[in-house]
């Protein structure tokens, strides 16, 4: 069975070809670069890990309740359709929603891998090339583990969402070297961090908690990289050039807000498209979810120097302007701590199990004498 056999809708067997634009930039300056970026590069090297070994893939997952989050999180909950669903239907709904969410994570991680490779090619500074090379490996690992989770544990995938594909295409087609940073490091990675964090903190299942916590540990560095590089560069740009970037951010944020609906899932359960959109738009949980998704993007956009009047008005319209005052460094530190704590708890439990096994073996040997 191939991956294409698991797609709930045909994803197309041809590759999606996005025309490359912009120059590949070589530099002959090999002296030490910016201390902050080189420190992040060192951390990127030190924090490499193997998805096959760090993740406990022996943990079982119920494909009909893969995340263990409350039914209130399902858009159909509380609608006229909910009482009509059997327990089997509800299990299929949970499975489809989890498949849809993690499929978009997977496609986004492949996009991030390609964007990171594009940054290596196009960014003019060697220190940024160094770090982007480590990020390319990180994103490959993330795509690897999300693909494995979907294929081995859920057994179902969704094609890439139209809005995510549009934002990825716009990011990759732009010839300016900073646009992969802005589109991927700030917008898509920022959105992903918020989505991962919400699921990490609400799932009651150990395997998805591991996946999300460990990926977030990497992604926190990626967003920090984008902040450092763009903050320095955008100080040099004219008002007109900054306005162009802000327009890109506004369009991207509206695209992503409209992306986080899961309408495809509702349509697969026989709900007409117009009604599916209405259900998603009026769902209290989905509304909260969409708003929280901007908790990492808005303060990052403000931090890098994109905070013009038009952009602020757009964030007022989305109801997320106040998020610009969030402490990104604190959020990133918490992501790091959660992953490290999870490792410590897992390894302590494994050590206790080994000690118990040894003690039992010794006791059994003594009894046999």
C-alpha cells in the first residue's frame, strides 16, 4: 500500500512544481558572523535527534480517538447533527479531524524543509546559511515523524489545504531572499507552533504529546532565527518596502485564518458546503482555536518591525491585535522546558522499570538456588 492509497481524497500522483525564482548567492566571507546566530546554529547542531529513537513508537494509538481531547472540540458538537451520530460515527469524526490536522502539519513541514533549503541557497550571509542547513534537517525529521504517525497509527491522510498551498506557493515564488523567512519562519511556523502547542497541552495521549513537544522544541529555534535575521534586515528598508512586506503578512494571515476550519471533514460527513462553513464559523471552540493560532505570529511580526497602521487595522479586524504584547522569549523557553521535562519523566520511568526487572531477575535466581 502506498501513501496515495490512504488519502481520503485523491491528492494527485504528479509532483507539485513551484517555479523557482531569485538568485543563488555565494559569499566568500568566512569570518565569524553574528554571535546570536552562530549561538543558535550551535544549539541547532547540539539539539539534533533521531525520530526513530527518541519517539516511543511502540505506544498504541486508537485511530478513532487518536488525541483524546474532549468532544466539545469537534465542530459538530452542539449542532443538530450531533444527536444523530452513533458512537461509531463519533469515532470516525475524531479520526478524520485528527487526520486532517496532522496531514496539514505534514504538508507544512515538507514546505518548511523546501523553504529552509531555499534560504540556504538565497540568503547572502554565511551564518544564516549555516543555521538554515540545520533547520532543513529538522524539517525533514518533522515530515518523517508526522508521515509515520499518519500512516502507521491513523491510517488516513488528507490532501494539502488550498489556503496552505496558496501561501506556500506565494512564499516560494517571490524572488526576494527575505520572503521565505517571512512566509515560512514567521507566518507558517508561527501558526504551526500555536496549533502544536494547543494540541500538546490538551491531548491525553502520550504518543502525540511526544511528537508535538519535540517538534515544538525545534520550531522555537526556527522562529527565533527568523526574528533575528529579519529584524536586522528590515531596519534597512524604506517605508515602501516595509509596506510591501506588511501587505504580504496581511494576505497571509487572512489566508491562514480561513484555512483553520476543517470544512473538508464536515463535507465528508455529508454536510453541504455552505452549512459546513457556517458550522465552523460559529463553533465556539473553533473560533477560540483560530484566534489562539495567531498568538505566536502577531508578537513576532511586531518584533521584526512590521507594525504599520494598515497591518494593525487588519489585526483589529481579526480580533488579535492585543497579542502583539505577548512575550515570545518566555513562550519559547516554556516549549524547551516542556520537551526536556517530558524526556526526564520518560527516562526516569524507563530506569525504574529496568531496576524492577533486575530486582525480579535476582529474586528469581535466589529462589531457584
